[in-house]
């Protein structure tokens, strides 16, 4: 069985440049037969951890896989 890794590039508008590197990104679906989308959950600031704001070409490390409802149903 092969394993694949997905790489996604996001183009974020300048007025949203407050996304912290503790944020997470997850794949969701709008319903059983609907489209899929990425959900961004903004992280928290922790000076002890060295939290910083994401910059151009930075990566979000906390990602979550999609649950495909069609596969669970049958």
C-alpha cells in the first residue's frame, strides 16, 4: 500500500497576517455528497514556546486528515 503526502499552498490576504504557528489546518466536508474544504483553526500565543506569526513560505505543522463519510457508510 502506497502512502501519499499532500502539500497545499495558501495565498492569504494581507489583512489576515496574524496567523500564529500554533494554528492547525484540517480537511472537512460539507456533507455526505458535498464538496471538501480546508478549515483553519487559529492557534494561541505562548511566549514560553516561542510562538510566532506565520510568514511567507512558513508551514503549518498541525494538520488533521479528512474523515471520508462515504467510506464509513459503506
